[in-house]
């Protein structure tokens, strides 16, 4: 895996009723990026219940970065999340 992720948590955003996702992503791609975008996909069993975008800046090769992103999904959906994927979308 070029961009393994770990320590991913979902909780209520501090200032709204939306989901705040946080965690860490490691860059094993062998390439540094000025900006990277990942798509996070939330599942309930095999059904997609929401998606969002995680952006990181100045993501050097072989480094690990922490992230936080607010997802446009009500936090009351958190107990229904049974799985998720974080997928590389683009980088430059």
C-alpha cells in the first residue's frame, strides 16, 4: 500500500453536528507532494453512507502526517459506520 492509514477516529465536530475524522497517513509512494487529496468513503455493511475529501500539504516521501477533516455527514451516523476506505485521488 502506497499510503497506509492508521489511528483513524470519527467524532462529533467541535462547532457543528458534522463528523470530524482524524488519523494518520504515511507516504510510501517514493514521491513528495505539494498537495495531496484523498477520498474517504464510509460504509454501513456494503452500502456507502457518505464520502468526503482529506487534503494534505507538503507531504514528503517516507513521512507520516496527521490529518483532520470535517465530513458533511451528521455525527449521529457514527455508530452506523461499519467500515471505511481512504483512497488517493490526486497529488502534485
